[in-house]
C-alpha cells in the first residue's frame, strides 16, 4: 500500500472508530509495524489533521473532521466512473445529467478514462416531450412527501386515474417503478413510470405519515422485487 493510501486509510479508520484505537490495532489493520503507524500519525498531525492521543493510550479523530471531496484510490475512482455511466440505463434523465456533471469533475482531477465503457441499453428514457413522466418530478415528490394524481395505462391499454402517496423508486434494468399508497385501491401499489401518461403534483402532503408508510411498505416488500409486467399489488395493512 502506498504511503498516501495508508494515511488516507488511517483517517478513515479513526473517523469510523467508536473509541480510541491503539497503534497495535492500527498496525494489524494496515499490515504494517507499530513504528510505521507512529510515523504516519506524526505526519498527519503535522499536517493539522485533528488526531488526538499518544503512544500507549490510543488515537481518535476529533468530531466534525471531514475529508476533501474525491479523495479516492484508483479502484474507487473506477467504481465511481462505472456506476455513474450505468445511470444512463435507468432512463432517469435528471440523474443522468447529474452523473455527467460529476464525471466532468472526476475527469478534471484524474483525467478521462475512455477505456471504461458501459452499454446504454436499459429502461426507456423519461422524455416529457413524448408523453413520459419526468422521473425527477417523482423523486422530488417522494422527498417532499407530496401526493400525486396520475393517469396510469396498464399493459392491456386500460387507463385509470389514481391519487398516490409516492414512497420509493425501484430501478430495474428494463424500467423504473414508483411504489406508493394508492388511495383508489387503498393499498400499496407499484407503477411502471413509462406507463404514467399524466402526473399532477397536488398541494396535499403526507409528511406525518411518510415514515410509517415507508416502514410498512418495506416490511411487506420483503418477499422480493416486484414484477415489472404491470401494476403490482400485494396484501397490505391500512396505514
């Protein structure tokens, strides 16, 4: 392990530790000698890293210390690049735009990596010009705990008007699904976003219920990922 990587790892270990870590423990974690740990700690302290402690007592990081952004090793940078590139598969144009912005920042610091390629095949793009709902608007409604009125078209072409309390987004390879409490069916439902042909954000909010609803949805969704063929339901308890 390069020394710069080792210094970074010491900071990460101390930040995560609930109590002081001795040089012996740090040496075992890093697979180096105690003398090397003492030298590295001294180097970090000389660089104004807020590490408190002493040999024989242990070391700990002062609360509130944070690392500069993008302080990753080579493998983590590759993982970040691939993960960002794979967002194109979600069909979520908002996340794709954000990923592009992050990639530019990564490339500015570390240079481009054209040798890492990801196939763009995946869910259909959420293009409002083609009548598709914006997934970004669904994410916003979930964050704000705001009800939505949607027009949903099932696989056989049947349309229905629903008022839902959106709780979560599930990104599949071939589509994105929004999970929520459907007031028409009085139960949890999963809707494919590419079959939502109209979506109106209502003034009604459900912030006080959102935590309980999401907890109930999570408990009842433990059986697995919902089918993506159409609107999906399963037994529910009233919130």
